[in-house]
C-alpha cells in the first residue's frame, strides 16, 4: 500500500510537471478518481454492495468522503501504519 501511495504521488507530480509549462497547478488525484481510472466496474460494484447488503449510510458520507481524499494519502497512511505494526511485532 505504501508503494501504491508513492506511485499515486509520483503520477500526480508527473502530471503536474507536464502541465507546469502551461501554467497549471498541482492537482492531487482523489482516491475515487484513481479507482475509477483503474477499474470503474469494481467501484460501482463496491457502491452497490455497501448500499444494498451492508449499511447504506456507510457509503455516504463515510466512504464517499474517503474517496474524495487524495489517493496518495489514502494508500500511504495505512501502508505506513501496517509497516509500523510489522516492525513492532518483530521486536
């Protein structure tokens, strides 16, 4: 997850470097935007499953809010937490 977060950040920085010449600002891709670019069907399926078979209120506002956060953070923060937990267990 940490590597995926770094890859998402790298993609955003590469996009920014391409648009910097045209005067564009830095745009961090949202997690939902990245997920939709990679596999739109699974995003739609996840929404249907959460709303029909789990708790409908879980999709909006909870998961929808997370999907609007920057993808690099949504991926890297849990990756860092798992890495920290793994290093604690080894001690």
